[in-house]
């Protein structure tokens, strides 16, 4: 993970269901124009981290 400050990223999180003490739903990454489903909060955070890393690697 980068230690510098990258560009701001916007995510829209839709919680569809709550099972086994965690969330299931969809996350929409606005800048990357991608939508992914997730089965847990941990998976949602991993998707966000991957999107941010993608943007960081594309910066000059």
C-alpha cells in the first residue's frame, strides 16, 4: 500500500442482506466504473483496497 496521498476515490455500497453477522451486497466504484458483489465486510474492504491500489499504480 502506498504511503503517499493518492486521489480521492468514491464507492457506493449497497447492503442487500445481513447473514452470519456480516453484510452481503454490492459495491460500485465510481471512478473505475465497476460494480462488484461481496459476501462479507472483509471482502468489501479487499475490493476497495484493490481499486485504490489500481489507481495508485496508474499514477505517473
